[in-house]
C-alpha cells in the first residue's frame, strides 16, 4: 500500500513540476527527478515521508 501512495505522489509531482520544466528531458530516472525537486526546494523527503498517512488511513477505511 505504501508503494501505491508513493507512486501517486511521484506521479503528481511529475505532472506539477516536470511537465512545464525545460530541463525535464535530462531527468531519466525517478531518483534524478527526486533530486531535482529537492534542489529546487519543491520536495523535502523528510517532510513528505509522512505526508501520505491521512490518505493511507482513508484508503484503509474504505476498503
């Protein structure tokens, strides 16, 4: 389940940050994208590690 939430977050970030980025073609892996987001101040891994807890709880409740 955690992988699904992380994938959702990565997908959202790709759409929000990479779609309009002129340098998006240089990021060829997810790790490079995460590093780019962190360099731009758009993604803080420590803060976002627990960001999906509410979403995860709501998904568990509705299953």
